[in-house]
C-alpha cells in the first residue's frame, strides 16, 4: 500500500512540475491579459515565497508550546474579526443563478407555493432553494433584510472546515507548525471570503472534504455504537452535499472506496465494510427521498 501511495505521489509531483514548466514558458499574453507579470518575475516571486515559507516554518518550530498556542488563538480570533467585518460590510447582488435562487427562496419563505419557470429548466437548484427558504423563515421574523445574517451563517458553516483541518493536523502530528500555517492560509484565502458572501451552493460544499475526513478519522478512533454513529453521520453529511450539488457524487464514491481500503488494511472486518456500504447507500437514499 505504501508503494502505491508513493508511486501516486511521484506521479502527481511529475504532472505538477510539467504543468508549472509549461505555464512558465508560455508567452505573457497566453492568458489573454496583458497585465500579467513576465515569466521571470513570476518565477522570482515564487522562489521568494518558498524561501519565506521555509523561514517561517523554522521560526514556528522554535516557539514554545505556550507561545505557539497563543499565536494560534490570536490568528483564529483575527479570522473571526475579519469574517465579521466582511459579512456585515458586503451583500451579494445575486446575479444569474443565485438571483433566481434568492428570489424563489424569499417567495417560499413568505408563504408562496408558485415556482418560477427557471426551476423547470434547472431543477438541480430546487433542493438548495428549499434549504435557503427554510433558513429565511425565522430570519424574516427578525428583519426584512436578512442577508447579513445569512452571510454570518455561511461563514460559520465554512469555518467548520477550519476546525476539521486543525483536528486532522493534531491527529496526524503536524500541529506545529501546521496549525498556524493552515490558519494563516484560511485567513488570506480568497474562496473562503468570497463564498461567505455568495448566495449559492459553493459555500455549502466548500468545507465538506475536511469535515468528512475529520469525521471518518474520529469514527475510526472510537468503538461500538459511537463509531457507527459518527460514521453514519459522515455519510449523511456527504449525502446532503450530493443532494445540494450533484457533482459531489465523486466525494460519496470516495467514501465508498475508502471503506474498501480500510477493509483491505484490516481496519474494517467484512461485516463492518458491508455495514459501511449499506449505511452510505441508505443515507444517500434518505436524502434524495
């Protein structure tokens, strides 16, 4: 198994090196934007960033556990402050698909049962619209402009990915310097900030990968009914993602394959693997139902 993983890693590294080389050697106007920096400048910036990253890792490794913990707490607090400022300062104007989702959700939340013709053409957005409508119902009792509150809810949900990532780094013994590095990446990540304002399915599915992996890791550390409670919860979480965004079926299939691998590694017995597969099928069927 280790040989297979090592071969896959080397293959991924080779593909990445080839892709970077081809992208760097292309003309400046390859992307159709004359404002791109020259390849030499881009290469120099990447090398400089790598040097700064390695230096930062060495500094973080030299910190005491107490200093590192307070640095992490401060960084997580800064993430919360920045997200609150973003959530209360901007509201998505909802163009294209999000516009129809928002308008229909408002109508449903206010008691209408009429669906716009758009959803006859794009029925894949029906489930998400129902979710947004159910979120809007209690919020509309508090305010007629609930968009800031929805921004806050989206950021809270997205940040479950941060919590899951920190949990995994701790379990995998990459806590120092991994936790601070990951939190810093979360702070400056454009998708995290943008999807927190974007009234569409992107915010919903963004943290599903780290969340599902964290639940699987937690479940394997438990025994008995608690293990199966967490594992079934993991399958239910991914099933929700599939129902809201159907191309996430690849994540559901990944869980199926991981169950087979765990059985191969003797972490699952044959009966447990069968139970795992049945639970995944049942949770997906329940959500589609």
